[in-house]
């Protein structure tokens, strides 16, 4: 990366850029053409593109089965209905989007919020302490936060030793690999889920997917995605049967066509994100801005999260967000602790002792990272951030 000069930009003059969000999609003419092709076909809702997208995702992740759905939250909901029973205790992280633990509640099960480790992921050592103390804990919902895969050796160990069900929320992590184990491959988990929201690595506008290696889970998910309806060969042509309550969580052929086209570009998207992360890491060396974790290839960098000790700055975090926005730079915060949300407080959560999450929440924020972010824009972000933090 070209060295930037703090407080100046390009020829030495500060140039205010177009708004730079923390994340955004990259749609090409090829993507658009693939959607138009479906618009001109016979299938707008469920048609051949759904299966084709599912097969492409299986191939990409190395999982046996995939069910694509209307969004990542629907993926978590259906997976939870397939995996959990009412009142099951489930270890999960406070450092995620609301949907992760909400899905546990949808299934009438009970989240147990566990503190995070230094990398922002659920602390798997602490999970083991919970499992040792309470043999009735049934499951673990971990999030590959920011695109950084959960420690796979530790997941394998916990699964085997404590016989728990594991869901990997890999909404941030498509394209990530942990020592050859791909996000979504479910080598050490029962299911993984993805989200294809536009800020994620690849988008279908709204969209999500569940991957699994279990035929039983797969078949259950197919039925739940479509109202719980079953049609068998021995039925009359108009007949169907509903044995359990399902949903309309179907995704359209239009969206799947976009997903198939985007998936082809995913490796280059991940590479670009990793380059941006490396540039940030190098630029923040010896500064007050600390990357959440030093660059490594296990992360596909949906987010680039940094920590700043605001006790040692003249600017507060809120002021920083506002002043960066004035410079057309969008910061974001991932995440507010879920267990402290009013809904969860009403259920009796919120007073868990979580020193790492508490400190993390005070110090963290996310910087712009997406394939179309230019080097110029990144330099502009870095220069403004360091200048404002210097006071
Ligand atoms: C970790 C995580 N899980 C689940 C979801 C839900 O995905 P969706 O927005 O597609 O419903 C998100 C969305 O931001 C997420 O970040």
C-alpha cells in the first residue's frame, strides 16, 4: 500500500469523498444479466435456480446438503426447529446480531450467554466450564464473528466429549477456511447458516442458506421451508399433507440466479477483503488503533473491527462516529451485547458477568471493508480516523 500522510491526502489537500459505508455489495453486469434471464423465463419463484444455487453452495463449502431460504434469520429459525427441543439449554454469544439468539427463543429453547474470547468469538474454554458444570446443556450456537472461523479442534473436542449439538452461524464467514476446513462444511457442527444480505460477502438482496451433512435434518428443513407441506407419489394429483407447522421461507429463482453469479466471484471478493484488512493492519501498527486480531487467512473479513481505549483519547466514541460521518465515512458497531437488550432483560438476562464483552463493547467499532473500497478511499478513512483520535 502507498504510504499515506496523516491529515493530508493525495497532493496534500484534504478531499471529501462520496459517502463510504462500512459495507456494500458489488453487483456486476454479469449478475444483472443472470437476473434478467430469469425474469424472461417461466419461473420467478421456485424454479431450477433454487436447486442450482443449493448445489453450487454444497460444492463451494463441501457440505452434503444445502437448503436456501428467504434470509439468514429464516435459516437460523428453521435450523433451530430441526435441532432443538423446547427448554433445551443452548450456549451462545452476546457478540452477534440479534437473530442468533432469537432463533433459540423461537424454538422455545433457552439461551445461555457466554463471554467472548480476545478475538470476539464465543470463548470455547468457558463453554467447556459450563458443560462440565451442567450436563443438561444440549447445544452450542457459535458465530464465526467478522468472518473469523471458530477454533475447529476445540469444536470437535466439545462435540465429541459432551455430545452436544453445534450450530455454526457463519453469516459472516462464507469463503473462510480454518486449516482447510471451509465455513459451511459442517465438519465439526450439525448445521451452518449463511446470510446473503447486501453487506455480506455475496448477496441475493435478502437471502440465506443452511448447510448440513445430515439427511434427516435436510429433509426436515425442506418441509419446514414450505409450510410443513408434504406431497408423496401415492397421493392424488391435488393432495398434500401438513403434519407440522411450517413457514413460507422460500427464496426466489431471481435471487438464486443472482447468488449463483455472485458465488463465482466470491474467492476474488474474499481476496480483496483480506488485502484491505492487511492494509489496515499495517497502517495501524504502533498506533492507538488495535485490530481485533492480527491478519490471518482463517478470516474472510466480513468486518474489520478495531479496538480503541477511549479513556486515553480526547474524543468519545460517539463523537468519533459523528465526526467521521461528517467526513462521509460510515463507522458501525458490531455488536451491542444481545443479553442486555430490553427483551432479554425481561426474560431475566443482562446481569451475566462478562468482563471481555464489557471491555470489547466499550472499545470496538468497525471500519469500511468491501470489494469496491478503493485504496484512495481506504487511505482517506485511515487518515481521518488517526487524526480525529489524536485530537
Ligand atoms: C451473525 C448473523 N447471523 C444472522 C444474521 C441474520 O441474517 P439476515 O439479515 O439475512 O436475516 C445476521 C445478519 O446480519 C448476522 O450478522
